[in-house]
C-alpha cells in the first residue's frame, strides 16, 4: 500500500463531529436523560462529558506548560522511605535500597532528632556509603531542617564533594506545621531565618532545597484535587511574599520550593492534577515576576496517599499504589515515594519496602513509562481535565488571596471548614458504599484479624506541641479508619457475633440477598453462617434457634416475605435480633408491627447500621 493510499484510507468514511457523536449517544439512550446518564458531576465542581474530540482543544494555550520540563524522556527518581529509629539500621536499609533500584532516599526524621543524631559523627554514620553527588537525599525533618543542614555542611566538607552537585531536599514547612498542628513550631522570626538561609545556600549549594509545600497533608485529609492544588499554591505564595519581605530574592525562594503532592486513586484526575499544578505555578510566578524570561521549574515530588490505605485486606494497598504511581509518573512527577503497603500498622519490613520499590521499577523497566515525554499529551480527555482543574483551583486560590492569604484564611477557619465539608461527603460516600474500598466496605475477608498487626511505636511530633494553638489543625485520617474501628471492636469482644442467614423461597432472590448480607455484616467482622435454601419455614426457624446466633437475617423475595414474616417473627423476635434483607416500602409498617425492627438494603448507611448492631450486641455479649 502506498503512502497516498494510507493517507486516504479513511476518506471513504464521513467525518463525525461532536454533534454527531452526541446525537448517536442520545439515540442509544432511548429517551433517558443525557445529562443524568452520561455526564459525570465531579466533586471538584465541573462536568465531565462522555467523549472529547479535537474541537475541545481550542483556546487551551497552557498545554506546553502542562507538559512539563522533561525533553528527552520521562525518567523520575525512585525514592525509598526510611524511618530513622536507629542510625546503623537506617543506614543499612538506605544503602541496601540504593543497591536494589532506588535512586534516592527519603529519611523520616523523628522529633527527638538531637537524641539520635547528637553530633557530626552520627550524621556521618547515617550517610556512610551514600554518594552525595549521585543520590538524592530527602529529609522529612520539619523544624529540625536547620539543625540537619548545619551538620550537612560539615559532612560535605568531610567527604570533599562539590557542594553544587549535592542534591538534598528538606521539607522545612512552618505553614505546614500550622496546617497540621494548629501553630508554628519555630520562633516568631522564622521567615527572617529562612531568608538568611536561602540567600546563603543559593550561592554555594545550587541543588539543595529547603522549603516544602506539603500538599499531601491535604490529600491525606481527604481534600479535593482542586483544594490540594489551591492550598499548595496559596502556601507557596505566602513563602514567596513573606520571605522576600525579609530580603531573599524571589527567584531563589522559588528554586528552594519542593511541592510534595499526595496521589489518590482517581486515575485520570490525578494525572491531570500534576499537569494543572505546573500551569498554576507558572501563573503564580507571572504575578511575582511579570517580566521574567527564565524558566523556574516546579519541583514535584509525589507520595502515594495514606487516605486510601487499608489495614484489612492490606495487600490490596499494593494495587492501589500501582495505579497511583502510574498517575504520578504519567502526570510528569520528578520523583516518587511509594509508601510500603503495611505502613498503616506503624512499621514496615524488608519485604514490603522491596515491593514498594519494585512497583516503580516494574513501571520503569517493564512498562517503559520512563521512555516517552508527556505520555498524556494530546489526550483530549486529559487535556480538558487539566484545563478544568486549573480553572477551579485558581478560582479557589484567588478566594484565599482575597481573605488575606493562606495564613489568614487558616486562622479564620476557612481552610478547615472546606476540608471538613469534603471529609464529611467522602465519609458518607464510604458509609453508603457509593465509594468503594475493597476489603473494607465491600468484599471483606471474613477470617482476617488485624489487631495484632498495629505497632505501638509512635513517631508523632511531640517537641513543639506545647506551643499555643492559633487555630484548629486539619484532621488527617484514613478513609477506612471508621470501618477498621468497627472490626477492631468486634475482635475485642469476648466472642464473635454470629449472623445466621435464614434463606427460603425464590432461589435467585435469596442468593442475591444472602450475598449482600454476608458482605454487609462481614464489614464488621461478624461470623456468617450461610445456608442452602430451607425447604420449609419451620426448618429454617429450627436451624436458626439451634445455631444460637445473635442475629438472624431473613433472605428471600419481597413476595415471599408477606406470608413468611408473621411466622418467623412470632418464633424468633424474642430469641434473637431479627433482620430483613431488603426494604419492601409498601409493607414496612406492617412488618414493624410484626416486630421486625431492622432492615438492611442497598441504600442503608452501612457504617451507622453496623455501629448500631454493635451497641445492641454489647449489652448481650
């Protein structure tokens, strides 16, 4: 086939524009409402259409900025997270990780750092065998960043390496302290100190970055994508403004910022988020440096979100982290930390650390996601998500600026109110199963126990908690925590409550409702006794009594409930907690008069219902 023939291959087919596609969809809907059926209303405040084409790319002038700063490939740094509890152990883990595929190490520094790293010898022991010119180091060190940097300066001289080639990134984030603690941990002149430090390091340590904008805190608090971006840009704006007022150059401050974003499970939206972040950064710099022609890249580090992690069926965390990692990589992150899948328990092991590292290695070495610059570029869908997210996040950022900037908005409770409202909606979605966490609020492992996995080794920040709060901090917790509390309560009971499924009548209906009931009560860790269809109601009642189950659930069709419920209620309502699977509206009042008080169905608030059952059982067990 000639090139001409190839070019004309589709010439025989009529072109289809957006109107043609929409009309085709409307025909297939056969009268159903187009907007209700196929338009996705995102929590972020915009609509997502069922299809996009090249017509949707017009007037989007920010595509080149969204595509980022990589020109040859899409390579990123694989960062291994290590909690420092013992200097020698941390060093051994770091060196091992670097030998097995990691490019950088993220050291999580405890607040009692001066007790662990007392002097220069301790830091040298921590960094032994690590090439400071080759491997990037990150210190999640907060208010201890200045202390560590002082020791690092000496270490650089001891190792006799080029200070301008040393790449060390700190997350010094006083506004982050305000966000998560409700107060600043440092002294009142913290921005003046930051200005002095930035000015001095910008001359001799070109690749050291001191300031962290920790967007992942908002992600882990359940914030919307647009909120995470808007709050992060607002914090960056505060740093640019407040530190420059103390004398530091705007460009130097901007180059010292690292944006640490959390990555959630909304695959395409998270890809678009990082692309939108670069556009927002460009817009912010235009405001501070209107005549600037120099490219100041947005340094993005991504971290898989704790928000979606689960303590039950916790190996599914690996699957979540794989898609989250892909979102971050395709979105163009410069570096990525994958939290170990068992980190929800407060400690990890060598296997989980290896798997967290290998997720990225597979995506790089086998999926080849490092080969193509801006993999998502040209996708009509993602380009439009990028545009919508950018607009909504910038709108929220401007609203924060009108309130006096991030610090003022936070002190007045604006950020907390928005975050709490989003958390409430997310919690409700999980409780009603409109949002699914496998193994948590659907398809639980009925035999799993988790109480023994949790570590008592806490690494919480205690050193500055005596400081007076100037505002309430945002609440950070995993989405699964309320369901985990349910199961842990069940595990602590003297005996596990038993749920007996009284199945009768229509086989299709009873199977569907028995399956639903098993999942329903399984989410609280109750023991389920499923049964084949009982031939008679009498046989089912006798088996239910013999089982000595605390809960008996009737599973059948609405039609067969009409005749069976009076007989079942008469025999069982005084002996057990009697529940109906289903909610036949026309008969509810009648069944309540018969003594049926509990109904479970698809519209039930799963969490509230299970909490209520636990309260009832607590009086009897």
